[in-house]
C-alpha cells in the first residue's frame, strides 16, 4: 500500500488536463481576475515600500541615498509624549465600535427577520442601506450641519425647550458619542446583509418543531436563530478585533478640529499628518507598520481563542 501511495504521489502533473480545466472555467477566472489584480497592485506591491520604516528616507535620493537607521523610527514614535494618548484614543473609539456599531447590525437583522410583511420589510431594508452609499464628505457635512450651534436641528430643539446651545464638535466629551452614533446610522443596514444571509440558511423545520413543542418566539430566537448566526458572528468579530487599532481615517479627520484634538487624534490621522503634511515618510511608515503588526497579532489571538472555545474561526 505504501509503495502504491508513493507511486501515485510521484505521478507527473498532466498540464493538458490543467489547461482544459482552466479553459472550461475561464469565465470564473475572468471574474476573479479584477479582484486579484486589485490586491496585487494596491495590497501586495506596496509592501515593498514598508522598508522605508527602517531608513531616514529622502524621496529624491531613494533607498540608495538614504541612511539605514534600523528601529530608530519606532523608538521615536514610542517615546513621543503623545503616544499613549493617541493609542488610547484609537483603542477607545474601536472599543465603542465593537460594543455598539458591531452589535447593531446583528440586532437589526434579528428584528428584520421577525417582520412578516414582505413589502414593509423590503422598504425598511432599502432605507437602512442608503447611508452606506453616501460619500464620507457628505456624511460629515450632514453631521456638522445637524450639530451646528446656529443652524443645527438638535440645537434648535434644545433652544425651543429653553436650553442653551451646545457646540458639540467643539467639546471633546461629545466626540466619541458622535462617532459611535453616526457609525451605527451609517452601517446598521449594510452590515445586517451578511447576518440576514446567515438567517436565510437556517432550516425552517426547526422553527416548526419548536412551535409544536410550545416554544415562545423569544425561545426560538435564543435556541435556533442566534445559534444559526453564531459562526458568522464569530468570524466578523475576529475581523473586527483585528481592526482595534484602525479607525476610519476620513470621518475622524473631517470632524477633527483644534478643540477636540485631544480625543480625536488617532493613529490613522497621525500617520497622515506625519507623512503628507510633515513629509516624514519614515516615521509615518513605521507607525503604519506598527499598526499592521499589532492588528495581525490581534487577529491570530482572536482566532485562537475562538477555535479554543468554539468550532468557528478563520483558519
């Protein structure tokens, strides 16, 4: 038996069969090609430039004319007096996202799944999807206008009730709440799609059996619906944990001002300012690489814990 297995393992690859299979599935490969090209050009090729983090890089001199400094750029960032504050701001915003923005689509999908009126359900879904397709510039403009001390609807309500106007974006204590609430509004509809797909794969006979056994609707959700979503939730949670040091740059930067800088300065905005505004490409690349390494470690840790305590995971 061992000799047969070894002979089978050493059989040469029949390239004619491989070519026929590729030609047979050519349209599938053509569909994959744009995605593959995107990842090669915008994800993998730029990794070559990560070595800028280990140089005192001068854009006109290139690598050959720039001094190799090793880990000095990482030491500069870690010794920065603002390092802990920037790291805390990033983590705190992402913890809020994990607690509220991540869970909102799950709850929304469960609520949508309970709607029996199909037309009303489709209408609610369509309306909830719309904010996802708005430009971030438009979203931040809407937030700024809505919270404006002079023209904002919210301050208009406060004044009509006898209160004083509040400059929400000018007070640091409101910034995280604004980011979280607006994040829920933007992502709740779009994020619920994947959970609704998971719900559609649950065998309806389980619900029928539960009804026969006298289970209430809440018990059906608890013992059938939620377990049916568990695998999807775990995978999305692992990916979300991997983004604990990554906050959406656009919205933070556009809502940032001198008054709320103490809570709004995060790693992504710091990288932008160091790289694009101060032309310190080496430090900016070092911070970005630091972010990526920690995020990768978090994904591995979350996946390990998931595989340890459940049957779900990425790998």
